C-alpha cells in the first residue's frame, strides 16, 4: 500500500501592509492632535472659583503683560492701536469675542486703559480671563 504524505502548510501573518497601517495611524493621530499655541506673553492670571468656558476658535486673545505690554493672540500691538486693530478684526468677523488675559501684577489702571480701547472698538462680548481655583 502506497501512503501519501500530506503537505504541511505553514501559517504566517502577512506583514506587507503593516507599513501602510502604521502610516495611516500616524496620519490619523497627527491630524487629530490639538497643539497648544505658545502664549504671547508670560502672564500670571488672577484666580476665580466660578465662571464659564468660551470657544477659543471664535475668540481674540488680548494679553496684557506684567510691564503693560499688549499682544493679540501672538502679535504685539502698541497700546494706542489696540482699539483700531480690534475694530478692524470685529469688522471682518462680528461674531468674535474678546478674551482679556491680564497679568495679576499689572496695575488696574493699565487694564482699565485696555478695556477703554476695547470699548472704543465697540466689542459686544468681552471676558476677563482668570485661572480656576478650588472653592474654599
């Protein structure tokens, strides 16, 4: 009697498409990652225990540094031009909000001057930004 041997099949995991999958995952994670923009000025915010969040996409961030310097998002602006620049930005997009980030060490007179410039630009929505602190 003639016995035939069965051919052995080796199970293997195909790795040819592994590089494609790795590339797709890399693209996915890079496209969904939110990178925090570099803050324009080193500002220590005063604290609060209540408040609400706002959408950063529709907000102009106005930074007032410890020495009274002013910046919009990441661009420095002279104090005399704050109202004009804000008015121009609001003219282009009237739905924008103004978020004022004032350093805790800035004299209130400087903050009031920036607020006067914001008022001169007829900004409808202005928020004074603080750091959230635990309630006591």
